[in-house]
C-alpha cells in the first residue's frame, strides 16, 4: 500500500477513486508518566512521554486507515492528513484521513 500526502503518485496514474478512508484513536498516558510530564513542564524540556504517546497514536490511526483502504482493494492512499484534538489533560485523539485510489499497473 502506497501512502502519500500529495495528490498523485509520481509515475503512476490514478484510474479510480474509491473514496475517503480514515483511522482514529484516543490515547492517554498512565498517571505515573503524567506526573513526570507535569514536573518536566515546570522546569522545561521536551515532554517525551506525550511525544511517545502521539507517535504511538499516529501509527495506530494510520494502521486503521490502511485496513479500511485494504477492504476497498485500494492500491494507495493519497492526500493523507493528520488532525489532533485534546480530549482531556493527558489524552488526545489522532485522526488520519485520505483518499483511497486504484492505480494503473506499473510501467
């Protein structure tokens, strides 16, 4: 499965648009890491626990989107976009979406 945030795949022609596909997840860190992040917020520095949480969430949301595209027998997902929303302190929703397409055979 080819994934891109552009509107086409160089060297391949889109022969059919299958529609919007999406994946999402809501993730939160456990209390211990939330306390450590709170302390780091006071003294400054990268909030590594939240960065890890968001990276895990992006991977899971992307996998969910790909699964939806595979059910449509897509060859690629183009125009991929990510959106993040805070749900609670320490919890975030990640939404990823794009357009599932069929491509011509490779030249």
